[in-house]
């Protein structure tokens, strides 16, 4: 898949307001202040802000970890594992799920499944499909206390112990978590194959380029070095005061201010899984203090008259693709 970024806006009556918003953003040095970890961009207090901005430099810090991750994947393949099952909820699972659904699995690497549903039937049906002996379980939780993830772990660990024996069941498990997480003690006691300790200054939904995203990506055979290189290019470009990323943020702000607070995504089939990931990024990031933008994905397209004045539409496709079957009609 060859992806090239091209961003364009069609904002009609809001163009003048958007231009003013971008000018104000440049004048207030918003972009440079974000990259400087300046919490006052959001509010006077640094609480729950300063310790959430570690993702800004992941494309640099995680490049040093590529060799470690690739060596781990090589060892896992040599051990005979053919499938990986990620046990996680929300932010820690959406990027890996997008990677798998969009890029598939390279030959000789592990197929990846993601479990983030607590429905008993879904869990049981998935368990019945697994060859336990050849499955690597990824226990993925930032805090180590996420009740759903720990419940998944206990269920599949017991299945594995019944199949392989309690003395070696732990070798089928790895943990991705934060330092000082209670999951570390569990992993050490049960002799997990590996434990990856993430930067604690990263929120779950911004963790795609951390261990939470890169380990599953490497397991399916993605070139994580190239992924980080391209992320670095995007980061450098986004440091420009009026970058496309900054303009997009300004646009969302302007539309929200005009009471257009529902973003409907129309995405081509090949990259459709991006919608689920973007949905959480936008909803959880802007949905604070009783207000925010509501992203809408996977909604059947209809006539433009069906929609209220509280909507705006985001179209996403690859070069050369046609969205004619998905577009909103006049």
C-alpha cells in the first residue's frame, strides 16, 4: 500500500473564520508551545497534562528500541508461534487492530487477533479457534489494573496452564505495561516470556508508536523502522506553525464553535479500520468537561437532506481510489 498525504478543506462560509483561527494560532505560538510541553496551551495547571505528552517524541526515542523488538520477534518465530492474541481495551488495542486489518500479515510472521470485547460468547468462540501451544498472548495494559484485560489474562492463562502445565504456561505470555505496574509482579511470578516497560508519560490512545503499537506491528511483519522514519517526517512537518496538522486542529475548533460538533467519516474500504482508531482519538481527546466532537464512523451514506446542521464530513481515501459509492449525495 502506497500512501501519500494530501489534505484539502472545503469550508464554504467558514473560510474567513478559519483563516483568523490559523493566524491567531500562529501569533500565539501554539505549535511550538505544544512541542515544548507547555501545559498552558490547555489550562493553567499542569495536572494530567505534563505527564501525558511523552508521545510527541516517540518517533525518536523508540527508534533506539527497534533492534530489541526485532530480536524478540525473531525468537518468537523460532519458538514456533504462529498466532498472537492481544488482550487489551481501548487505546492499547485500536492501533494494533488497525495495523493488522490494513496491512495484513507478512509471510512467516504471526497472525494477530485482538480481543477487546467482554462478551462471553465472543471470548469463548475466539478461544475455541486457538492452538494454545502456538499462540503468544499479549497482555496489554498501561496501568496493570484494567479489570477487563486482567480478566482476559486469567481466563487464557488458565486455559494455557491446563493445556501445557502451570510450570511453563507463562512462556506463552508477554506483558506491555508501565513501570511500577502490578502486572510486572504477575509476569515475574508466572515467568512470562518478556515484559516491555512503556514510557509512563504516554496516554493509551496516543501509544501507537510505543511498545503498545510497535510490538504487535513487528509480530505481523511490519517494517517498524520505516514506520518510525515516516512518523519522524510527519513530526518535523507538523512543527511548522501553520502545518496541515495545525490547520486541521483549527478547522475542528472553528466547526465546533459553529455548533457543527459531529464529524462523519467517509473512508475507503482499504483503510476503513482507521475510522475506529480515529473515533477514539477524537472522542476521548475532545470529549472533556461536558463538551467535545462526536465522531461518526461506519454510518450508511444518505442524501444530504438527511443530515442536520450539526454535521461536517471527513473523506479519506488512497491515491486513485473512488469513493463514489460512499459519498454523501445532493
